[in-house]
C-alpha cells in the first residue's frame, strides 16, 4: 500500500481502490515519506471509511494525539469483537473525535449531561457495558474522572455505527418507520412539531434508537421489570401522551408484529409528554 499522507509515525492515510483508508501500526511510517510503500508486516489495522467519514478523515485525525487514537482503536476493536451486529469502521473516527473532545472539555471543567442515559442503559446494555469499559481506560490514561454520562455517549456512538452498517434498503425501512411514527404523533397530538426544540430533538434521537430495535427485533437482555404501579402512574399523569403511545404500539403490532414492552411505552410516553408541555 502506498502512503498518501503521514499523520504520525503510527498512522497514515492510504488508498484501497478509489477510497481512502486509515492504516495503523507501531512505527509503520518511521523514516517513510509520501509515495513510499508500506511493509505488510508493519500494518496492524486498516479502517475503511465511507461517506462523511472519508471526506473529513485527514483533517480530523491530523489534530488528534497518538494516545487518543490508540484508545479509540482499542475501544472500536473491542466493540467489533463483542457486539452481535456489524459495527461500521467509522466508529474509530467518531470515537477518536469524541474522546479528544472529552479530554479538552474536562481540562476546562466543562461537563455535558446525557439526557438519554436512562434509555441507553435500559435498551442498549451491550453497548453501554462497552462504554463503561471505555471510560475506565480513558480515566486511567489521563488521570481524570468520567461519569456514566460519558459511558452513555460512547454507547450512542456504537449504536450509531451499527445503524451506519445497514445497507441502503434497511436504512430506507428505518427512515420510513420513523416517518410513520412521527405522522402518528402529529395527528394524535394535533401539534406542530418544532424541529429546533430540544425536547423534540431528544425524542427523535430516542425514536431512531427505538425504530432500530423494532426492525431488528432487538429486545432488552433484561426481563421487562417495569413496576406496574409506576407504569400506570405515568399513563395516568400523561393521558394524551399515553394515548399516542398506545396508537404507536398498536401500529407496530399490526404492521410489524412487534410487541412494545412496558419500558418502551413508558419512555415514549415521557418523551411525548415533554413535547406537549412545551406547546
């Protein structure tokens, strides 16, 4: 493989066919220059990127320290070996960017709250467990303390990379399902959804993950432990939102034979209630 750009001694950009790839290996670029060929025995990892990942890879990675790239590589590799579904190579890039941002933010004492943490912990336990291991590595490397919010953010990147691995047909089905659910929400609540509203954006993020579970028939590894009293309390407190959730559940059952759990119904109801309260 020919070197197109050297990012550091351990990371270079090369070409595979007509696509840029990230090539990693301990000291693989030492003493090399652009145009030189890489020795096969020095190549440890190749990341094939596509779309947005390919277009921004050089600018992004050239500004990220080696140790961050190593951590991102370790987490991405572990995710690929652990996750049941396919993980897109772009995960390495998004993790490197995210981790670098985390380290910079913490130096400035900036903490970001993850408002979807409960959703992630409950519905994506496999990805969240990897997020927990990831923050342990980052905390140890930089002698900083990261909370479970960051584990949730990393889990979200992993879930997104799984979604990004879908083929165009599957992605089309996912988009169609999201649009159908949003249509049910609009007609049921009789509201004009404000795409700039933070609660709407959180709902759409939740909905994207929810739609992915529906289409993949992915259910929580934990049993449905929702307290009936809590579920009934939420339904009673937010009747309009709950009725809309029931319409969504009925639609999914009728069209996809998917039984929404009490957990899923409760979280949908809470997200919808927040949108209603903003009206």
